């Protein structure tokens, strides 16, 4: 474990890592347990991975905690996930503050159940001055929703005569995404063996390195995070150029 960490080049640690936490249900099923216990175990991974990321200098960690499509799950599971979020945020605030973790969220959060929204806003408010790492929870998030929402905001400005369509730039578009102010992730991890983006950060991952691992989210911890970072550091990021042009 220590050995893995010492192999990480501190100069090339991604500023922002995004994770699609997948496989909680299958992890639980494999053990003959109800799915919701998989989500409970998933919270342990959230804690361990956040701390490990902060330790090596990652500044932003975005976790896909609940997608717009997740409302289609059985109602009991949706309710359990919402309660777990409330419980977890309430229970973790003092540890988040001790460890310098600032909590924030992306997605259509105003449409979350009132209790979830209230706790989330409290968590965001109470951790807003922390600077070691920002933990971004994607909640009621979908990238297509986000892009549409951004388009509507810009269209309003065009309609009011304030903005000319020809003057719309990438930077301006980024300003109206829910991730405004957050650098794009350099590394996107998905657990549980699925190789899909599932409507997550489609704009922001344009140049991200993608890392897929068969490990289920509840089994993903510090060691697995460091392995993903080492894989990332061994890749050559060319951004459309050729090898010889990179210094
Ligand atoms: C994916 O596994 C997991 C989710 C949709 C929920 C993730 C939520 C948590 C880990 C808890 C949230 C807590 C915080 C504080 C972020 P799955 O249910 O899709 O697994 P499956 O594909 O095996 O069915």
C-alpha cells in the first residue's frame, strides 16, 4: 500500500477526479444481502477514497451519487438512498471540517426531496471555508439536463438582446454549466466492469482519461484509487498533438 503511494508522481496528480460509483447492488447480491446494504458499504468507500485523494493533493473529487435516471429504481430503494444521503451528510460534517473537505453539489438539486435538500444545503454551508479538497456530489444529475439547462440560460440572454449567438464561446458555455468554477476532470473512473458514461459530465470529460475497473464500488478503496492514478500517470496526454510535440 505504502509502496503504491510512493510510486505516484506528486507533480502529475490529477487536479480533479470524477467517479461513477457502480456495483453496490451486485456487491450486496453476491453476499446474499439486500441491495441497500451495498449502498451502506459504498459510503465507507466514499470516506476512504475522499481521504486518500486529499492526502495526495487531488483538489476536486466528483462522485456520481444519484442520476436523474435513478428515480426509476424501486421506490423503496430511492427512499433508502435519500435517507442514506441525509444520514451520511449529517454524520460526516464534523469529520469533513476536521479534514478540510468542502462539500458542494451539481445537478438539479432543487428537485430533491425537501429533507435531502435541506441537509445538503446545511452541509454545503457548514463546510464552505474548507480548502484541502472539494467533494462534489452529483445529485439528480444528468449531463444532458445540464447542457440543456445551460443552453436555455444562454438563449434567454440572446432573447433579451444582451448576447449575440456568434459571440458564444466555450468559456461562456462553461460558465453556465453546473460545474462552473471547477476545472475539468483529468481522470474519470468507473467501477464494476461497465464501460459506459451513463450521462455523466459529457461536456467536461472531453479530454479526460477513462479508467474502468471490475472492482465493485464497496471494494474500491485507497489502494484501488492509487492504482487508477498510476495508470493515469503512465498515459501520454496529447490533446490532438503528436508525441514529439510534447515536452
Ligand atoms: C451504484 O450502484 C450506486 C448508486 C447509484 C448510489 C451510490 C450511492 C452511495 C455510495 C451512497 C451515497 C452517499 C454519499 C455520501 C455520496 P448500483 O446500485 O447501480 O449497483 P448495481 O449496478 O450493482 O445494481
